[in-house]
C-alpha cells in the first residue's frame, strides 16, 4: 500500500492528514520561535550601537584573546552578549534548515532554509569585520541591513511552513493601476531603503534629510496599501489584520523616530549614552524591523490572494466590447 494514503480507506487517509498537520504545526512553531529569537538578536545589536559598545571587545572571533566568558561589565555585556545570542540563533537556524530538508517536500522552501544558514554565516563574518577594522561605516551598515534580510527570511519560513499555506489557490483579479501587488512590493522596498538610511545615519554615513524623505514615501505607501486592502478585501482577515498592524507599527515608528532624534540632540554633549536615549533609539530600531516584517507579510498575502489581470482575460474583455459595439452599429 502506498505510504501517502492515496489508496487507503477514508478513515486512514484522514488519520494521515491529521498526522501531517500535527508535524507541520510543530515545524511552524519552531520556525516562529527562530524568527522571535532573530528579533531578539536585532534588539541586541541595536543595544550595542545605542550604547557605543561596538569595540568593547576589541577582537574577533575570540574575546580578549580567549573563547572563555569575559567579565560581563560595561559595554562588554552588550557586545559579548550580542555574540552569544548570535551564536544561539545560528544553531537554531541550522536545526531549522535540517528539519525543513527532512520534512518539507517543497524544494524552494528547503533552499530558503539553506539560504538562512548562509545569511547568518555571512552576518557573523560582517560582524567580525566591523570589529577588526574599527567599525567602518559601509561594513556596519551592510551588517545592519543583512540582519534585516535574515529576519525577513525567518519570518517568511514561519509563514510558509503553515499547514494552510498555498500559492495555487484562486486569486481575485486586480485590474487597478498600480496593482496591489506592485504597490505592496514598492512599499516593502521603500521600508527596507528607509532602514538602510537609518542605519547609515546611526553610523554617521548619511545625514537625516534622506531618511526623512524616504520616511514620507513609506508613510504614503503604507496607508495607500491599507486603503486598498480595506476597499478590495474587507473580509480577508489574513490581509486586513497585517495591513492594520503595519499601519499601527508605522505610526509608533514615526513617534519613536521623532523622539529619538530630539533626545539625541538634547543629549549630544553627554559624556556617555544616557539610559532614556538608549531605550528610545533601541525601540526605534526594533519597531523598524517589525514594520519591515509586517510589510513583507502583507506583500506575501497579497501575492497569495490577488492576481493581476492576464492578457487572456484582457483580450476576452476587448472581444466582448467589440462584439457589443458591432451589434449596436447598423449594417451598411
């Protein structure tokens, strides 16, 4: 008898479905846990930058010439703590990739798991380069941006491993210009650009003006997407909820951005980072990562639910219009 239950009795087939659903549920939970751990890693990295602790441990991959635990005092607790969390996330990612390779039949999902492993390795190398070369701005910005990409990969894996996730389900036709797909992709790309400019500003690579310009574009894109979703898909919870979450997180992000910039200006002569400034700037980075993840979720759901008008359907529409016109035109 085939093991997939194709020729099994109905009761046995239902049992196999329940078993597969249970296995997938645990895989989804683990993938979500890895995404959460990655978010903690982003927060830990933001604490390093906010506390100016990037060179508290001056060597890599060792810490003060040894692999033993250093004294966790001052900036060392942020820098070395960040390395410890990164190592734990790396191990969790490897386990996730192995689990996907053994249990998920979709090749593209397995490859995405392998890409996650390669990304976390590259992220570790970039982190080491930033220390060895005394925090060069381009490398530090690349390190921050790659962290956001890795977070997006883990969030995507948590979504793709859901039992009910399918790309081939029926899609609603979208004949608007720009299409909701195009608008969601452009908004997500603008958010990533905004985070890149924010990282450059924190590492003294750019001024605040480009950051503010793109922030305005992001705000326009997010609320445009929200209006389109609420208008076209008011009953699709899988679309409405992340779109509302995205808008709410963006408002919070704008408030945190204004607060962190004002507090930095007020405390620019302080001999060391003040705790309130550290808290607000770290929250600003953390919420920025959540905004990007929420926009990615909206984009993926839009591609799953919405389809652009095909050339075939457009041709049929034109043909029907021409036929209607010919029936109204008197014969010569």
